């Protein structure tokens, strides 16, 4: 009886092999392709989430996919500004950025956060290189402007956001060089404009522009929500640009989800195969989305 029990306990766990077999077609299809991953939200401040994220990125590199990471850092910039006694104002979710704020943002994004992520990837066994849009002329920025409408008079006026920019041109040469050398590029959303000034760019927008320029197979936007929800708070697993336009007209999507979906639509319409919004707080959510039939988050296709 004891011998029989011992044999039962010694049976191999086949579930791990089944997971690998399920992932095999995805490994084969996307070997040599590029995934652009925007990492941001409050998951950035969680050590376990950062460790899981780094392991996911290193695994992608190990199976022949070329990951490119673009990171945000809004909460960290806010913390540093508060420590230094600098007040912030926002317009449509964008921080109005004067010259002093811009210097702090560059210090936090290109310095502290960028090098911390490079360190996490190194700890996971990867070989990463920290960059910003300034390096190798990767991104040339232009000043971003917004308009606001007075609710009483309905008169529109232009809001000066200061040193907030958007990508005007993307030259992927420095990324191509890093990838060819076996490295994982980690990019801070800071870029210089043709006017010589430094601009802070929304990380989602930066990631979308880089994904389009690289002809990436996937753009992943890791954020603080499960994905796009319908009116009954159920997750919508797949959307097209026309679906998104309809949901926006109905008011089902609003607030911070709107610019994320605008980035997804512009990226897939520029040639990226698909863009995905998923919850970066969930362990290994990116791998679940891509390497299993079940998926996670909301996928947008053209």
C-alpha cells in the first residue's frame, strides 16, 4: 500500500507541459517580432508587481521576441514635486509643466525610474539599456496644446500646458542597434523639440508612436484597470475602432480611458497588429493575455 502511494506521489505534474504546449504556436508566430510595452500606474510602486513585470519581459526576450519598454511615472513626479513644495495643475489629465517642473520630471523619469527598471530587468537575468527620447534622436517632440470650453459662454480658448509635448518624429535607429546587441530598451517619455527645449510626453502616447514606427506586433498598455468595461461593468475582451467610437458616443467610456483608447486606435491604424489594455497589478497579466487562449484585458484590432 505504501509503495503504491509512493508511485502516485511521484507522478509528474503535466499541467506545466500543457501550458508550454498551449504557448508554442504563439512563440513560433512572433519569434523575431517586436512588442512595445508601456509600464505605468501604481503597479510601478509595488516590488512584487515590478518583479513579475521584469520576469515577463525577460521571458519574452528569451523566447525570441524583442520587447521594448516605455515607462511612465506620474505619481512619482507628483511625490517629488510635493516634497519640494511645487504645486501642480492639470488640464484633461495632463500636468501643466513649467521649466522648474520639467527639470524635476526629467530627473525622476530619465533618472530614478528608468534606472530602477533597468535594475529590475538585470535582476531577472536580462540585459537592459536605459534611454529617453533624447538619445540617438529617438523622438523629436512638438509642443502640445489643448483647448477648453467655457460651460456658460461655450467659448473655446487655448490652454498653454508649458513643456508638455507629443511625438512629431520617431527615428528607431538607436532601438534597432540596442535590440541587435541583445539588449532590452527601456525608454523614458522625455524628448527634445526642434526648438531645443525639453518636453514631457504622455507615456501612452510615446509608446504608441514608437510601436507604430517599429511596426510592432503588439502594443501593451499596462495600467490600473482590468480593461474596457461595458455598461454592466463586464470586461470587453476585443474591440475595433468603430466599436470604440460607438462606446464613446454612448458615454460608456470616458475619463482617462479615452486617451488610452485613442492611442490604441491610432497605433493599430498605423500598422501595429493589435493593442491591449490590461491590468498591470495582476501578476503576469501580459503573459496570460498573449500566450494563452483565454487572454486578459481588452484587445483592439484595426
